[in-house]
């Protein structure tokens, strides 16, 4: 329950917020605006925390060319999920040596497409995919994604659909060698917005076992650990800061691998860009379901199908600011479409001011990641979420 108004200064400096708001005043809602300086700083902070790592930006978090260009110029590499992302990133002048095909679910012809473009780094977690890679991308470097714990402590878990057990990961890396590929490393993703830093400890310990056993039993020397994403953005429920994550994760790595670390890859999405975004919506209606109902419903012009899908199961709780002040009361917050799934928050009760009314603006903070790219094309006729890059 959050009946207190959020403090904007917990999320943005007053200058940045005022600057973004002044821009917002000129636009029709709904839209998201993204502050590129904030992303640039987040990238620098990540590099400062993990100076030994190579960053592969997870393009799925927000594929806008403005972000690709910024991160390209800052030296980032790119984690790519599809041929469409590949074309987009390469059209911005990123070479194939800076690209990893990180999706474990891919068509043979798409693997070939990546290979023809020059990409030589592929993720896998199954034998059939590995055999496809051996045929369509001969000689490439392979990393195998393993299953991880931590689903209950991540706001947006990724642990069941991707990855395989340790034993299978070893089998796949041996098979990779036998198929003429390069068994290169191991990847994992502890779940997005992972609150428990210990999740990395458990995953790194598994990786260590695989490195050692493959070396001792099969003469295979792996070179790389891809630690995925999972680093935190700034939502309502607080997490440790990035410095604590990087300090602890570095300690886990050194405990298991000593000072001579293998190549370390990070694939941040959320933590790099979420904090840079403000989604601006307008209240369409405020209503009650009966004369005596205590609860108000606030309907706004953006919803699950126009950028806020991560409110599914109320997983991500975005901080919401309005300019109205005064007494707060519990609300249900819902979107504008004729779909009853289009309710963002009902169980977690947000408080919004009692005097909030049609036409008032709602500022959804920390919405730079997984909003535009998740927005439906024409559901109920509504266009996809607009975005502006400042
Ligand atoms: C393979 C892979 N890497 C990285 C990410 C980014 O994770 P996060 O947004 O938690 O940083 C994702 C997110 O789905 C992913 O699937």
C-alpha cells in the first residue's frame, strides 16, 4: 500500500524533472520521453562498477535508434534477439563483431542470416538449436545458457523458459566441439529486476563447476561468462544501489575464479535505461462502481497494451506523480481499452489525490525500459506509444 505521494527527487534531480516536464507540456498524451544524459551516466556507472566487463546492451529493452547510436558511441556491444533487431543495429554502423545472438529460440534460416552478416557469437540451450547453429553458422563461438534460481526475488523472472541444467550444458559444449564449433562460455540471467544479489553468487558457483569439470574431464577450456541482466532500476520498492551489486558480484567472481577472471559479459537492459524515462498520460475518467463504493477507479489514456505490460500481475510498480496535492485515497488504476485485463494496479493500492480529475496528467517515472517495445500496434485502434528522446 502506498498512500503517500512519491517523492520525485528520489527518481530525478529537480532540474532534469523540470526540463522534461517543460518538454512534456508541449506534447499530447500519451507518450514516453527519455533523457539521454541519464542513460549516458548509467552506462558510465556500470563500467565504473565492472571495469573488467564487456557490455552488450539488450536491445529488446528499447530499440530506438537514438539509444543505439548513443550506446554505439560509448563503446557498447549489442545483445540481439531477432533478425529485425540485427538489421536495425547494423544499419546504425555497428559491426558484427560487436553483436551476440542471445536468443536461444531461433530459426535455422535466421541463424544463417546472422552468420552471413558476420556474427560469430551465439547463445544456445538445446541440442536441436546447437545442431542448427553448427550447420548454419559453422565454426562460431557458442555459449550455453544455464537455468538459475531467483525467480521469487526477481520482479520479472526469466528462469523457466530459458536455460538448461548444468549436466546438459556440459553435454552441449562437448557436442559443440564435436560439431566443429568453439565451446566458448556459459551464460545466465538471474531474472530481471533481481532484488537478491545472492542469485549471482549461486549462478557463478554453477558456472565454476562447469568450467572445472569440462577442463578436467574433457579438455575444454571455456573463456567467457555472460552474466546477463537483472541489475536494478529505480521503482517504488527500493533495491540496493548498483555499487553494492557490482561490489558483491565482483567478490563472488573473484572468490570462484581468482584474480584472472575469464572474459565477463553483461547484458543490461532495464538498469541502463529505465530510470531515464517518464511516461506521461492523462486521466480520462475517475469513477466509482456504486454510490457507496469507497474505491475510486482512475482510467487513464495509457495501459497494459500501450506500454505498461510490465504491470502484468502488478510485477513492476512504477512510481506515479501528479501535480494535484491534498488528501490521498486508494485507487484502482486502469487503461483505456475495452479489455478487462487492462487494469494496471488493483491489489497493490496506489494512493492518488482525491481531487484528481479528467484531464489531469499522470507522470509514470522510470519507464524508459520495456515500454515502447511492448506497445501494441492498433489494439482498440489506439496507436503505439509515442516516444521522444531528449
Ligand atoms: C538474453 C537477455 N539478456 C539480457 C536481458 C536484459 O535484462 P534486464 O532488462 O534485466 O537487464 C534480457 C531480458 O529479457 C534477456 O532476455
